[in-house]
C-alpha cells in the first residue's frame, strides 16, 4: 500500500523567511496530494492541494510542487508570519478504490519566530 | 461552509467502559472517516464508511467499531476502553473519491 514520508518533523524559521516541507510517496498510482494545516486545538484544515496532471500550484504565499518521476512533493511558504506556526500534514491518495482514502505523513511542526 | 461536528471536545472515561464518539456532517457527504492522532505518528485511519450502513476497516481497527445508520452521522465505538486508547480522535467527511476531506475539531479522550 501507499506510504508517505514527511520531513522535517520540526522546523523553526524567522519571520519573513521561507519554509519548505518535503514529502515522498511510494505508490506511483497516487494522483491527489493535499496539504493540511492544524492549529492548536483545532482539526486539520486543507490549505492547498495538487493533482498529478499539474506540476506546481500557488495560492498567495503558499505553493506546492510535484515531481511525479521522483515521487515527491513539497510545500513552500514564503514571507512567513507568526500565524503560520502550526503542524502541517501532507497526504497522498489514489482515485477510485477505497473512495479516495488519504495516507498522511507524520506531520511537521513549524514555528515562526517574530 | 462544510461543518463537521464532533459531540465532545474532551472526554474522560474509565478502563472497561463502553465509549461512544459521535460525528455529524452537514454537507450530505458520502464518505466519513475516523482517525486517531498521536504525537509522532500522524493521523492513522481507524474506520471509514462510503455509504449508510457500510463500513470498512482502516489501518488500526482493533478495539474499535463504528456505526452509520444515517448519512450525516458516523459513530466510533470503543467496546471496552483501555488506557492505550487515550488519544485525539478526528472525524472527517468527503464527497467522492480522491477529494477534499473536511475535519472536525477533534475529541481528546483520556482513559484512566
């Protein structure tokens, strides 16, 4: 089955710097890659996603890149702000079968220092 | 906005008790999921359901069961709670395959 590895497990940056979180997946059939942000005391919330027919997607300060050949995808946050501090999860899913279950990475705790 | 509501934010139960965690979604989603979240282990899928009265085992179903009698409600049941089931439990729903999952705020369960 699918396996998703996420690195690093913790990341500390200064406000205004960029942050990059990387994930690799094992199943070449995976075609949907969402990123979730979980703030303290809340459930995970989708912040951006990408499908396998696209190599990059941007939404203001966040972007996701996908390399299907290498089977890895990354989250990029530019001009980080203290409110970006949270735990971030990547996930991978295949279309069809098991109704699109998501396989999650173990998470990255991002701390943005003012 | 999609809303996934978990009935309790915090629960404290005794070992051996039967525990019910309730989840309701208001978007007529087909799919519903129960995860548990533990530090360093991420989100692990316990059970999921893609239709009323349907259920499928996830990665860690042992010690749990589920019930989906109505489309909007998905219940997680701990038949006899044990201390190793102390965890954060998250419910999610989605529409169709390979699609956005919407999460509830979570229930933090402590089994003493």
